[in-house]
């Protein structure tokens, strides 16, 4: 790789960023002291060379995690001044991680579904295979407490159990009703058992009509832990969700950042627990889909992730 591909803002030294940078923010998250963003040109550059072994390890990690291999280490000691070939492993070249999303509301213009869709778009951008089990389109019975009953009269139960069993990780999104998760989502979880949820990495999202709290999220955490699943520490609670998700007001930077941290944590934890290479790309910023646009996209069957709408349309 010729040295002229370096972006000019790089400080002199072994490590540098090339013009291939896509401004994904991965390196700046891993090594904030060593990488900085050029707001004018829209890419990262090395602002400080590492001086200690710990700093070198941090920069090397950023180099390996770069989704496009834009961070390079020049082999200064090489007789011909060559460049190191230690570039990032592309996510697409690694084994694919499967994330299943489950919404917790039967309302057609559900805020929880829109929040779920946004999170699924983010993990999809990070190279994951994504799918949504849409409870609005699935004819599920109430749980009868019989773990051995396959419920043959309700084929969606078998489909739900199969999808959860085959997924590496889950995203659960629920409205908060009377201080807890929705009965719809609780029934979905009751139709599952430890054999389906054990070892799954789970991220939790709640939407609220009023002030923010963690009641529904704590409900979800308790149930998932009881079923031997792993809930990531990052979680998302959206207060006054009807205003935020209907497009009546803009998503603030803090909420968008929270979703990004949530998606990154979920994918990283899922890959690690699955024994896969932990390198993932940071999610690209998304403009969340407002209600009218979302309805049109869903109606036309257009979306980043597959859904079960077509399979279980009633």
C-alpha cells in the first residue's frame, strides 16, 4: 500500500489511517486518545502514536477491528520499508451471527416495533443476519404451563421455538404496561423454555408513555436470567415514546448514541459467547423511521431484516 494513501492529518510514526476510512467511529471508540475525527473531511486519523505496551495494544486492537482495513502499521524496521499486512478481518468473511428480534405489542402502529426495527437495522449493518418474529402476525395461544405440549394446533409455537433455538442472540422490545413488560411478550417467553433460551445473549428495549424507568427492563432481565440466558448490561428505555417514535420530535443525540452502544455490545457479546472472532464494525448512524414511512415500508415488504409477516399473515 503506497504511503500517499495516508490521510494528511496523521502524526508521524508507525501507525496511520488511509483514505479508505469510512468514518465508522470504531477506532475512536477503542482508542480515543490516539484517533481523532476530521469533521471537515469525514474520516479518522492518528493524532497520537502509542508509547507504552498498553497503548500499542489498544491501537493494534483498533487496527484489527477496522471494518475496511484503513488503519495500517508501517514496518519501520523492514529493509524495504514495507507495510504490515495486519488489516482487519471483514465481518462478511467471518461466520455470520444470527439475531432474532421479538416485539411485545399487538398494536399496528406499535412504538416498540419501531424501536426494535431501528435496533435490528443497526446490528444488520454490523454484519449480522437479522429476523423479526412479529407477534402481530403470529397466532399464538396462551401458555398452558405444559412444557411437553407441542401445541400442534398452533404451528407458530413450533416456529417461534425453532427461531429462538437457532438464533445466536435476541433483541426483545416491550411497552411498559402497569409497571412491567407487556402480557404479550411475557406469554411469548412462557411458550419458551430453558432449552430454547439457555446461552442466548439478549438485549432489552422498553418504550414508555411517561417518564423513563427500568421496570419492564428489570422484568425481562429476571425472566431471561431464570431461563439461563445472558442479558447485556446496555439497555434502552424510551420515555414519551409516542412523541419520539411518531416523528413529532427528533431523536436526540443521546438516544441515538445509546442505541449504537446497545447494538455494539449485543453483537460483540454474542460473537464472543459463540466462540467467533469478536471483530465487528461500528453501526452506521441511522435516521430512525417515522411512523408513516415505517408503515409504508412494512406494507410493501421492504426492510433490512426478514420478518414473519408473509409467513403468518392473518
